[in-house]
C-alpha cells in the first residue's frame, strides 16, 4: 500500500475520475470488439477489459460476460509482480494459467503494467479474450472429458513476458503459431488484445499527466471505499439469514454416475455487513475438465450475489471486501492444483455454483434472489464441422449459437428467456437462421418456443426452445456438445416448479427420433436432422399466486395451454380468454390446500 | 417560397424560406390530438406576419417539407394498428428470439421484451425456400386462404409478411400478396423483400411488421394533412423527411411510413455538415444537439453523413430494431433537464433521470423539486431568470437554490456555487464521454473535428465540452434551436434500393452481379425521371455490402464503377474496401478473400443548390439594457461578465470571454479565456 493516502479528493473529482476510468475500459472494449477476428469474440462477445490498482485490486471493468471479470484479476496481477519483481515500461505479459488466477486456459489475458517516467508501477491494465483454439489435444476449447492437463493439452502461460519495450517476443509467438489451430486467427486476436491493452495504458498515462499519480491513487482508494459503502448499504437492507442449497451437475466421463453435487452454504451477516459463502462441502477434484479454477469458483459465487442484491453496487475490490468465500483445498470448487484439468471451468460447475447461491437468497426470504438458470451446451450450440459441397468442397468448422433459453424467474420479474447460462447472463447473440444457412451447408427446419415448458411459478422461468436442423447436400455433418441439465433440471424456488430439461435427438429419415447422450460427438447423415429441446429456467413462487391477468396473456400468447392454466395455475378460462372467476377461486384454493395443512 | 415544418413533442417549428433566400422562424405549441392543427397554427403565424390571408400565403408555397414524430410516438406508446405477422412455418418466434444479447448483466428488474407482434397474431405459412433460392416446399395456398380467413375474423388492420429467403426468391411473398388482395381487400400489408431486402430475418421482419403497423394511421394522417393544406390553398409539392437524412414524396412515404421514424434527429447532421463547411471550412464535425432530456450526437466524417444499420426504438436488445440503415445519431440521457443527485455512498450523479418538460427544472415552478442542469446554470448566473426564452417564461431562482441546497449542498457539504458548478462540470463530463465513445469508435480524434452545438440548451456548456475534448473550434448556428427544420430546407430528395446476391472475390459471379447492378440503376433512373423530375442535380451511387471471409458484419463501400468488367475492377474495389475497413476498425487484412452479401443503390436529387439563407427574426427579440452581470466560473469565481444580444452582434465582431450571449431561443456561455466571433452566416464561431 502506498502510505500517503490520507488526503481526500473532493466529491466532484471523484465523480469525474470515475467517469474517466470507465471511459477507458469501454474504449478498450470497443477496440477489441471492432478488431477481433473469431466468432467467439464478435458474436459471443466473450472478452473483458479492466484496470487493477498498484496493490493488485480490481478497480473497474467494462460491461461483459460476468463469469469473465469479477474475481481473478487480483491473483493474476499478483502473480505477474511475484514472477517479475522488476517491471519496466513497455512490458506485457500473457497469462492464461488457471493455477495462477486465470479462469480457464482458453482465456488468454494480456496484462500491461502502467509505469511512469521514473520506472514506478502505478496500475495494471488487463484484457481477457476467449480464444477460438488454445492448442488442446482435441479441436475444442471445452474438453469436458480431459482426465488432466496433459490429456487436455492446452498451452499454459503463467504470466509470461510476451513484450519487452513494446516489441513482441517472437519466440513465444512462433511457439503459439506452431501449436494453436488456425494460427492467423489467433494472431489476429492477439494483436487486437494487445492493441486494446496499449490503448488503456496510453489513456491512464495521459490522465496522470492531467491529475498527477497521487490523485489517481487517492481516487482508487476512495472509489473502492465508496463501492464498499454501497455494498454495506445493500447488505444492511437484507434480512439476517442462512441457507444451504445444493444442485447436481449431470454425469460426464470422469465423474461418478450420479453426477456432481454442488453445495453452497450462504450466510447473510447483517451485523457485520458481510455475505459469507462456504463452498467447503463439495467433492474433491475429478479426472475431467469440469474442475473449477479458483477464479471461476469465486466469480460463480459473486454472480449469484450480485444477481440478488441492488444492482447499483459497483463490482470491484471494494464491494468484494464484504464477500467472504471459503474454498477447501483439493475440492472441485476452486481447490484444485496443477495438473488438474479446468478446461470447462467457466460454464458447467460455475453455473451450478451461481445457481445455488442465487437460490439460497430466495430461500432466505421471499422477494430475494432467483430460481436456477438452465445450463447451456445443447446440440443447438454445437461445434459443427464437415465439407461444404456448395463452395469448392471446402472444410468448415465453427461453433453455432442456434438458440438458447434457460433464464431463471426472479423475485420480481419473469425470466429473461435467452440467458444462455448463468455466467453468460444473456450477453451473447443468437444466430440468424439465414446467416447460418448461408455460411454452412445446413437447413434450420424449425426454431420455436415450446408450449407448457415454462418453469411454472408466480414468476415464470424461461420455457424450452425447440430446434431442428441438419445438413444439406451429400456430406454428413459432425456435431459435438457437452450438455448439462438433461437429468438435473434447473430448480424452481419458493414453490416455483423446475425448468424443462435438455434433450437431444437425431431425427432419422423415416421421421423417428433417436435419443442422444448429453455429451457427444456424432455424425448427422445427409437427410437426418439434429433435434434439441433447450433447458428452461426454474419458476419463483407458487404458480397459483401468479396474477390471473398474466396467465390470461400466457394462454393467449400460446406459452401455456388451457389445461395447464387450470391444472398448475388454477386459472379456468375459455379459449377466448374469458375467466371463470368462481371456478378459478375454488381451484386456486384447492391447489393451495396441501400447503395450508402443512403449516 | 418553401416551408419546413418539424412537429416535435412540445413545439411545432416552422422555418420559412422566402424567395429572397432569407429565413424566418415561427413556433407554435404541438397539438397532440390533432397535430395538423398545430402545423396550421404555425403557418397562420407566418401568414399574419406577412400580412396576408392563410389561403394566399399557402398558395405561394412551392414546397412544403414536413417531419413528424407521429410514427415513432405510435410505436413507443404501442398505439399502432392491430397487425398480423405472416412467416415461414417453423419460424413463428423470429420476433421473440430476436438476435439475443442483453445489457446490464446484473439487473434482473427488466423483463424480457415482448415481441413487436404478439404470438397470438403470428401465423405460419407452409412453404420454404433455400438460401440459394430453390423452392424446397411449395406454398400451401389452401392453408393460406384459411389463415387469411382467420385474419378477417380477428379484425386485423394490417399485415406484415416476412418469409425466409424471400430476398433471394420473392415468389412466395408475391403469391401471399395476391391472395391477400383477393381475400382481404383494403387491408394494407408490407412485403419484406419489397420494403427492406436484407439478409437476417429478424431485422427484416422487424422493419416489415413495424412498417405495416404504421400504415393505417400514417396514411390517414398524411391524407388529412394534404387535404387540409389543399383546402387552405396549397397547390405545391408535399415532401416528407426521412430517417435517411433526406426527403421523400408524401405518397411514397405513405406507402412505407417506417421511413419517417427518426426523421427529426437525422436532420441535425445535415445542417451541422453545412455550417461546419461554411463557418470553419471543416469536413469533420461532431454535431451535438442538446435538448431538455437528450443529447443527440452524430459525426460527420469527411463531409459524409454517417449511417448505421443498428437503430433501435428504445434501448438496444430491449426495444425494437428498425432494421434500416439510418442516419447514425447516438442519443444519451443528458440535457438541460437532467437531474443532479447524490447516492447513498456520497457520489454526485447528473442524470440519466430527467425532469423533462413537465414538471421540468425546479425553477419552472411546475412541481419539479430536484435540481437540474438548468437550475445549476441559473444559480451560476449563466441564465438570466427574466430572459429565458426571450422573457416569455419567468424562472424562479429561489426554487433552484432551494433544490440545490437540499439535494446537493447538504449531503456534500458544498457552497451553493460550488455545488452548481459541480453539476455543470459533471454534465459536461457525461457529454464528453459520449462524444469520445462516438468518435473513437469510428477512429476519429475529436481534436481534429469542429464541434457544432445545436439545440436550445447547447450554449450552456458546449464551450466547456470543446475545451475538455481539445477541439479548436466551436460553432453555434444562429437558428440552432430549430436546427432540424433548417436541415430540412437543404436536404435532398432521395431513395435507395437494395438487392441480395451472395458471391466472393475468389469466385466472383460477374454475370449475376452486373445484372443486379443494372436493375438497381434502372430503378434509380426511373426515380430520377419520376419524382426527381425538375431537380437541380441528380446522382446515382452504387454500394457493395461486403466483409472479410469469416466475418459476421458487412460494411458498405461505394463502387466506383457501374459494373465489374474484370479482375482489375475487383482489385480496385478491394483497395477501397481495405481502406474503409482500416478507417473504421484500425486494420485491414490483405490476405483474406472478400465476401459480398448485398448491393445497394441510392438516387439523390438536389432540390436547392443555393445555400442556407440568413435568419431574419428581428421582431421577436427585445431590446435589452443589461450589458453585464455576475456569473460564476470555476476558474475565476464570481466574475463581472459581459452580456451581449446574439442578433445585435455584427459579422466580424469579436468578444473575449467571459461573456454571455443571449437570444430569445438560447444562451451561449463564453468561458474565461475563450473568444467568439460572429460570422456572415449568422453563426457564432468560438475558440475555446
């Protein structure tokens, strides 16, 4: 810590500097978005930008996929400082080691220390980008079935110096080009990432000239204190309480046949204005790619918390001070050590962690938290590959984002349907049918919301989407996916029902459906089609508490059938939407009865 | 004589261009129940001013140019026609899924957006065409006739038709139209391949349905306008402003009313471009239009008006996309009415909440109790409480003081002037960061651009914004408060046509591309000889919508040739493409092949080749005795500050800051250290 941080800056400068720092991270993000090459960058927007203080605390970050950017920046910056005690102007470091603070190996991160004329390190700028390929043994960045890091095969860079005096270390670049698939694409994304980091560096140096380093450091201290105060305020508005909530991930190769049970013990300690989450009661690491990095375990918890509290609390090291997370060494939730594989740490189990935390809030008090979000990874989001006979028999391989739903009901609103998965928060885009049919030799026969699949409740969880697509032309298409949620649905909360499960099939030429496993790499023959039902999200509150007006709209809009309106929601209406008030009252009373007896 | 009328939310602005070329401005209140009434009131004012009867006045008008917020208001308030959406079987949820995406990841208080057309009014049509235009499933006409019967039973008032790949093969959409004509006569419909032939079904469907839903209302409104103008002696030409920054024949707009959405803001860059050139000989300008609640920004680069394919009504991902390229105007919630507040952590904020026109700033005494930017300027002495809008509205300084003391001074322990100054400073910072986002995003260094400040509240801090950005020149046009109406007078008659045809640079289909381009040119020529007949100048510009192989978004690059003869033409285009890509995105990729997705042609007909006239509004200004007052600036504290009247400054006259320049429409603050000169055009040109 810098010692002279006692002098305060005035509130006007505080507000203005906050705006300035925000503008910098947004500028960095814009640079990346407009120069990035891979679809995972442009379509899925799978990147983040942030600024870290001298003493390795996350100061601010641009809006991005939440799983990317909450925890981990601190550990990564510390690693950089420990491994390179003397930092020089012009240095840049490549970091993707999940054993040193990174989320997972596919997230290549560039760290640039911001150094003044006298060689003093003041801030670190940080840009993280999910790569289209990171040198794994298989052509995917999500190796769910990798038994360990060696089997996974990713190249690991624990804060490796990649630029010296603003010049690339070509040895490392060449190593990457020899090992990462589609090297031009990797190199293009690398240039974009470095460009964004250097924009951030330049802007901070400029700000220091205008305000002086001391002011910027005082600002950082005060800003983090301010954020902490908002967090304290937000926690003080919550009730005291505790909830222990579990959620089970479907089995994949390397896990026990019953799957992986994730448990969070959440305590709202109002008196000390703390939220404590204990992840100790979770299994040891497993010989698969699902193990969580420390960054993803912590971030998974934080997403669940920030989803559940007032949304005006800045997400930085200041507000994080009011969050205590306990991780057991050796556990699957962030306690793993090298060479445990953490290939898919940003999605599957991290999502289960987030789900347990946000549902715990709802268990503590009605009006708080959310139900569970459905996981993603269905066949409608496969990596597809094959030969395109329309254009010179060219090979194609790419990830599609045909459709996803999964949104959880919240305490106050129905689900945001297209949330994708909890760590994504709906930030990714969904493909255009026409664009996919133009890019790939395939046809999308059908893509629609399925009636009566919503997570019923006072507020409803997202329904399932149905999707059917297959290859056209003579060649087959290979599709691979790693899905969760086929066995274990997204849970509803406070009487809300569970969301619908994920299902994948192949429709044979005769029209029959053949069930497919949750985790698969299969060939779809010409004339056959892949059929997917996406995971829905859980409902919040008892269905019979849902307003009659909303049910009427659900029925008219075709989300809920007349029968389900009656059976589940206790609303009796005809197909013109006319409500039978008397029967509705009786039916709703009947539905609520078992509960009344219990009480 | 030409008239331009802009119907806004609060006022209807009329700009008269006399045959002498001089301009005069008239204002009347907008009459939401019958907007035509407001228009006629404004015209009556102009006729009275001329001392002639309305009939006589309108009889002398050659061209009547009109812009209206009628369409956009109908969409925002969901007061459009009961519209059905017909689409390909299996894809009824195009408007539900949209393109995914979300903003504010931790905010779970915003519900998932409703589709523009309810699912209950969405009907699937059994048919399918492939990406290459082949009919895979032929249209089931019997089923369609049954569907149309349902539309009749449901008393549908308009129909939007968007079938997959209709842009490659329109056969099925055309057939649907025939059956609608036959079985549902008199009900307006829109076909997607006619209205907006672009790739990507969500965007095309959104524009199609929005357009259809506006048809009944807009044809009634436009018919009414034209009738009532004619009844009152008008025999000239009625043109409508569009979101593309030009004008269209009223009849043409009536057939595609979606084009009037966003027409108001689109005029600002047109006018801004003109003044940047005339007053500062500059081709790159940031045009900032400050209103009461929003700050509308656009960037003119190298003399060109910026266009964007991403225009949303409402917030991105939460509202509805228009789906058309329209003038790129970024709107942020910052203006004179933005509210200043202190949060529970002790941080000062300005906006995004706004006091709007009602209740308005605290000083309006109309029930607003929270301090706004306008209140801060009043407290600082930048605005004269007795001369707001030329003295037509008295402001209450005490109310401003009370609001600032309560909401800002107390929690932050600041003096009244410090607090007011902080509000203005932070509002300035918000606007600066919005400008930086717009300029940097397009690779423009704001220091190289001139800043054109328009809108009633622009003068309050445009000089401060320019100083912060490092811009060397600020232009405040004389008629800045009615910028849109002024832009309308110099805008061109235009149209554009698009066609989809996919090809690539390594396998270029010369024959098909040239045939497509020929057809586009022919359409443009027909337009120039039809609606464009008699214009002063006309031109046709072709564009290709292309991208590097594997990219997702295309960019529009103008063609220098009318058709492609050989590889040299492709290479020449390629060079232009690489340059454009580098300019927009800072890099080019010489190795990648190009993919061409769409083709576009625009026809532009100049209606006026003379420049903009001078504003002649002497009668509206009052003579004022005041020549100085105390005003607060953060650098100099309370300072005796010169006050001058805008219309009394002579061309070439120079004033050094601190100074305040007032007119009945606006107040311009010249900070200490800055200087201002009046130009021949009437504008103030300020060196910050």
